[in-house]
C-alpha cells in the first residue's frame, strides 16, 4: 500500500505541470478587446473577451476531468480525513455562473471580470503634463499601481498594456489555484512519511467503524490525528445519513436537524465535534485538550453509536 501511495502521488504530480501550462494558455487563444470609457478627466479601461464566454477545447477538457478524478480518488483513498471542499470547488467540472466562481473552468471560460481575484477594470488616471498612471479598479477604489506612462503615447498603447496585464492576471490566477492543490498533495506526502517513520505502516481507506476505533486508540499517542479521525467519522456519518456528500459539515448538521433526521443531542454533539475538528485543521496555535477529545469519543459511542 505504501508503494501504491508513492506511485499515485508521483503520477498525479508528474501530470499536473503539463496540464497547467496548457490551461494557463487558454486566455491567449481567445479574442480580447479593450474598451476605453471616459470618467471625468480619466479613463476606465475594460478588457473583455469576444464572445464573453466559451468552452475550452474538448481534448483539454477531457484531460482536466481525468486528472480531477485522479486527485479526488487520491484523497478518498489515502487522506479521507482532510477537508477537500475547496479542492472540489477549484476543480468543479463545469463553468456555469450559478455553480461556482472559484473554479478553474469558470476562470478560463468566462469573461475577465468574472472571478473576484482578477481585476476586470483599470483606471487610467490623468496626472497632468501628458502623464498617465494605470491602476486596478473595483468599486470606485484604486488598488495596486501597475505602471506609470511617463508620456502619453496613444490609446492603442494603453489598450495593449491593459490587455496584456489582463491575460497575465488570468494566467497567474490559474497557476495559483493549481499551486494550492500541489502544496496540499505534498502536505499529504509529508504526513504519510511522518506516519511511516513513526509507525512503520500506512493504512488509508477504512470503514467508519475502523477509523473510529483507530482514532480512539490514537488519543494518548497523537491527539491531532485522533481529532481529525473523529471529525471525519462524524462528518461522513451525517452525510451518509442524508445521502448527500456535497454538503459542508455545518450545513449537513443544520439540514439533518431541521428535517428531524437526528436528535437534538446528536446535533449538539456533532457541533462540538465540528468545532474541535475545524480548530485542529485551521488554527495552528490551537492546543487540543486530551480530556475533551476522550469525552467526545465516549459521547459519540453513547449518543450516535458505531456500527
């Protein structure tokens, strides 16, 4: 199993760079124009694709979906305790505006201004004496000076500068999304190496009962992993209860409670577990309380049960 882990990690990390390079070039394959709109003595430059939305090449889409499946299978097989909702959002399989605006496909198949981390408007500010400054612009606030033209050349020069920067923004945004995923996969590899070094074995995918039992045994050995195991078991239990794995943990608890699928005591316990689970994952300064985790494991057996 350890060997298969290494093979799968290397396979995924080996295929990502080539795919990222192809995806990052997509914006430059599209027709883009820049409109200049007067704003007092200044100008708003608006780079826009024509048409504003499109679909990426079918072969590229196929390769994207293939690596997406490999990545999600990897986490399910080897790192089921990790929260990968954000990865699922980045790798969302379609680009409809009503679904997810942080996805790679949404970024590449829609207009420049569609994603919050890409600026679609630029302020070309008249600074007098034939000088202009160019700024990112959103909600009537200038942000991050891009450059200053010492002397005005032409409208075409302004348009070309803005178009080039807009395309670079999209490329950087695409690469940044993939960089986050690569970093998380490398974090999984580090975690795996630590477990191998300490325990000499690595057993990934297990039933909830087995994961619960293992986590409980880890309480006196590794509180962090014990907390993650309990959180994972609780989250998967409630999602299985609802037959809906798309919901976030907090939303699953709320939905099940409102529907009467779980009791008040179960909802309260799940919220307590969720709190400790999130603190362990996201707060580097959080000190996990051993007694608290022991109590949560005991309450889980009493209030929810393990089967």
